[in-house]
C-alpha cells in the first residue's frame, strides 16, 4: 500500500529528530503533521492508523 510506504519514508527521514530540517519546524513539518493527523484522529481502524501507532 502506497500510504504505508509513505509513512515509512517519513519515519526513516525523521529518525530521532523532531523536525525534518533540524531544531526548528518548517513548512514541510506542518504538511507532514496534516497528513499524519488525518490518519491518527480518524475514528475508524485502518491499516494506515495501525502503521502510525507502530
């Protein structure tokens, strides 16, 4: 599933960092938050939601 692969790429890109480009948030971090929040806060259990919680 493409969405799960996208979540893995984001997780790998961030690693232990809080933000993509260092110590301060950037526009890309807000975009990632929007993408992940729409999965996280969705009430129905989905494969994407299970991936977010891993």
